[in-house]
C-alpha cells in the first residue's frame, strides 16, 4: 500500500468524485474505479507483432493521448511515415478499426502512454 500523497484533481477526477463528501469516500471511489479500470485493461489485450508495436509507439511517442487521439489511431497508422520490416499498415489499421475503445486504451496503456 502506498503512503498518502497529494494529487491534483483535474476535471475528470472532480466529476468522478463530486458526490463524495469526505476523504474516505473520495479515496474509496478512486480505488474502486482504478481496480475496475485495471480489470477492463486485463480483458482488453490485443496481440501485436514487434513491428506493429514499434509503429504504435512511434505514433504515441509525443506523450499524452487524449480519448479522441486514441480513437484516431487507425487513421494515424495509415498516415504515419514510420516503416519497419514486416509492418503491414493497412492490416494494423484494420485491426485497430475493429478494436473496441477499451482495447485501444489497453494498447496505449501497455505502451506506457
């Protein structure tokens, strides 16, 4: 268990916890949400080749990925100039197009973005 830490409550966390009235309720809400999110990620894993992962890492490498940017990953794959041996961009874009939003988030999270 981590020691207590101060965190910034940006708009998403503020909205998530707006009905909670004390620190324990807020903490519980955040921990339940994080636990559920981690379970969603576990069940949403897709398999990618090393070339596909390298392409996606190249696309995501600028850092923070907004929800809209995550949804646009198939288009970004088709527009990138990144090349790698064994990379089939149309096939990767099709795989991403068929993926659920949870699966897209899971790959972005797995890549560290």
